[in-house]
C-alpha cells in the first residue's frame, strides 16, 4: 500500500511569486490541487496565459490541477490622496465625496469609486475602512457627500476598502469589469468561478445565465463575504455549486468574534446540501514573510479540516509571498495530521434522508458500506463527477478514485474532499467487466493489494451522466 493520501484540497493563488513554470512544478509536486487566478490583478490575457501554463505543467507531471477564476466584484475603495496618505485622529471630521477627483484627497475629504454610498447610509451608520482598522460614524448625508466623525483614527492611504457594519451596501455582485472578465473565464475553460460579494441567490442566477450564454457550464462558488448574504444563505447555497467562506470582508462586516461559529455553520450547511466549500483568507498569512506558520495558523487550518471543508486556500502567501512552496507543503502536512482524527472519518450524514436519484442512492449506500467494512479504496466510474461528489460529502478515511475519460470532470473533482481523479475510459471494457476493471485499476494505482477489500460503482450504460446504478464489494485475489 502507498502512503496515506491527503483528503483536504489545497487551493493556491497565482501571482508574481509563482507564475512561472519552475515554481508551478514545485507547487504541484508539493501538493497543490487547484490554482486560483485572482482577476482583481492583471489582465484577462495574463490569466488566460497563466491557465495554459498551469495545465501544461500539470500535464508534464501527469497530474490533474483545477483552475479557479475569482472575479473581482464590487470591491468599494476610496480614492487617493495628494500626499499619498493622511493621518486621522479620533474626533476629526471627514467627508467621503464621489465628486472628489481620484488623487485629490486631503485630510478633510476623499473620493470613492462607489457613487451610491450616500443612498445606502444614514446618520449613525458605521463605515469600516482598511479592513476595519479605521472607523467612521456617519453624521449626516448632504447630497452625494457622506459626512463622518472619526471614531478610530490612524494612517489612511488611498485605495483602501470600505465596508458598512452589518452590511447593506446595494452594489450588485457583478460589475462591468466582471462581465468583461467572464469572456476570459469561458475562453480558458476554467473549472470553477468564484463570484465575489454575493448578496442573494439572484446574483448567482445572473452569473450562471451570463456564463451559460458564453458556453461555459463549470462550477460557481458563491463567496460569502457580505453580512446580508448570511440572511439568504439557504437559497444561495442551493443555487450555487459551492461556497467560499471569504473571511476577510465578512469578518469586517459581522465582527471577527462571530466568524468561527459562522464558518462552522457554513461548512456544515454546504456539505448537508451536497455542495463544495472552500475556507479562505489569512490562513497562513505569516508565511508571506516567514518560512513557517504560527501555531495559531496551524490550529486555524486544522479546525477547518475538522469541520469538513473541501479545500483550504492560500492567497498572498503564494501570490507574492517569499515562501510559496513551503506554504503549500506546510498546509498539506497540517491537513494530513488533522485528518487522522476519528471525527473526520466517521459520519451520520443524511442517515434520515430519502434519495431522489438512483446514482445518489448508490453513492450513499457505497459510502455506508465502505465505512462499515474493511474497504481500503473506492473506485467510482463518473461521467459528470456527481457520484464522486455525493460520496465525498460523507466523512471517511477511505480514498475515492473518480475514474473518468473526461478531462473536464477530472479537473472538477480535484476540489472534492477525499476524491482523486483518474484518467480511465470505461468504453474500453464491456459493461459486465467494469467492476473488475475498476478493481484492477485500484491495484495498478497502488491503492489496493492482494487480500484487500475494495468497493466499486458503475452503471449499465457507462459514459452516461447520472447512470451509476450498481456497486460491488470484492477481495483482491491476484494482481496478474
């Protein structure tokens, strides 16, 4: 038997520190599963070229790596200052005015990219700037000007983000820039699209419709980073293919103290509804400058793993950090250790649920059987990845190998917890021999050996979406 496989997937952001073939090769060897392309930086052409580079290197290493395109969304930022920055003290008066030119801010007023701010706030509203480091209380709204009292001062430089405490900014999730960037997402055939600053299910629906018009039908991950998204979380999760717990802006809007409980709740709800979930933001922030994480970061990652997240994400750590490869390696080691806990390998997920699809029923039955026997590996033929996704919602220590001839499906399952993509064409064997062929493939992968018990799932019509309708448990008798 080979070494124990890590089940939790690692998502790493590309940037100046990693956007080259040599480093990408080391990242993939270090355990990278999905690459994030951050459309807040760079051009569409840059990202298209980066996606091609990632797939080329992954192909050279015979590895499957998914591509996650992350749209910028309506990140609301103040303009710039004539002097570069200003120093604000508690009790100072300050005006946010969209009519102020981009780089003409002073110690008394500054411009803003969002022209509707005055419509969204009123007296006593609390504005949080620079991730909450500076706090304004709105005293009055005069036309388009928002007059404020500085509650917490400090050094404020241009381009810093603005959040409204408890949420409520009416900016839609998609900007004109996002709509242009969607063409690049479709052109590169990204596997996942992260939709930023989602407010409600309508934002997800608009995104899906626009991407469908471009001929793209990948997975949409709704980024949960607005307070109002939590009020609509049930419909958002149901309509999206997954969510990302984006703890930066979300923490600013709801308060950091509430984040742990919210994160646990979001992960649990996503898994219950058979959706993918990624935990993100500042997971190993210290490794931007240091070769090892803090112990607090180790606990943070481990807790996300124990909660059942599919993936953990690195942002600046790999985009601009000094130790990108070390960050991926350290994250992988932490995940592996957390996955040793018994709570991660036992589940009562959906034990009282009726299943509406045959392939879903087979997937659930297979995982129940595997978790209650000495099964060492699961081989699942999967045309669309649906069977593998359903299986991966059940906590287990048993590796699930998704056998698929579709490269797109293999890239998609790269984000599913505990699922490992395998290039296998079921058309190469007759229907009656598929289970035997799957078992033989598990042996060839080093996942099973003589005397081991394995479980396989297949369908009468191999290659058809949703066609899984049978499972088999067998003991490997020989490897000839």
